[in-house]
């Protein structure tokens, strides 16, 4: 078995053993260890949450004083401690339910969106970045001053343009790849700390 495959299996097995719905859960866990995006009592909005690994981690990190909501196009099985909504993040009318659920601005917006991939990288990359811009429209309405965010990025020709766009909204940003993200995948994570608007 190649080392990469062994590592992939390692996270998949760990997710299975520890009751997480996706191996992606460990990406958020590792990002949080490095950047403390989410802490106890945080209100967290998870955009593109299915099957729910990040939502599960967000519930654990924010604890019983926190509030977590996950949104996805797909149905997500109930997660104790989280409010789940089936909806399209391209449709700004989902904001009503988000604002109603939290009742105040949130501490963190976490986005792990992937479009239905077509196999044409240029198209898939452009669509994924476009979903991130849609997330920022929601984020601008719900994230509190000094709040945090993270965006998955399919790395390609528009990545730096998105990075420059988001950089203007935060005190600090960093493009990173957590160990749980497969080396051969072209995804990166843009960690954004200290929202300034
Ligand atoms: C990689 S998965 C997220 C995995 C998740 N973070 C976890 O740990 O389980 C990406 C998700 O983005 C969702 N998605 C893609 N486009 C969307 C849209 N327009 N609105 C809502 N969700 C969307 C997909 O349905 C998919 O479930």
C-alpha cells in the first residue's frame, strides 16, 4: 500500500472508530488546533455541511453554550446539538432561517463547499470559487466583528483573486493544507481570522 493510501485509510478508519460521518471532520479539527477558529460558546454556521463531519466537530468545539447550524443541498441525518437546513447557499432567502435560528450574529462561518464535479477542472474550479463568493454574501450578513471563517478552495486560476477579495475583510488570513487533506488533492483552506467587514 502506498503511504498516501495508508494515510487516507488512517483518517477514514479513525472517522469510523470515533463516530464521525466524514474523514473531512479531521481537516476542521486540525485547522482548529492550529488557528482556534471555534471555541466554547461559539455560534457557528456550516455551509455545505453534508454528510455532517464538520458539523459534528463544530458541536463538540462550541460545547453546550454554543449553537451550530448546517446547511446543504442534500438531506443530512440529524446531529444532536445542531440545527440542520436543506437549502441552496446561492439563494439568499435562506438567510431568514439562519438569522432566526441564531438570533444574533455568529462567531464563525465554515465553508467546505464542493460542486457536483464534472471532471473538467477549469469548470469545477470556477464553480467552486463562485460558491465561495456566494458564501461571503451570507457571511457579510451574519458574521460578527472579529469573527472567523474558513473556505475550502479548489486551487486554480481564480484562487488568488478570491484570496485577495477575502483578505480585505479580515485582520489575518492564511492559505493552508491540513495533514488530513490528501496531498494529491488540489484543495486548500483559506483560514480567515478577525472579521472587519
Ligand atoms: C465536501 S462536502 C462537505 C463535507 C462536510 N464538511 C463534512 O465534513 O461532512 C461538500 C458539500 O457541499 C454541498 N454543496 C454544493 N453546492 C451547494 C449549494 N449550492 N448549496 C448548499 N450546499 C452545497 C454538497 O451538497 C456537499 O454536501
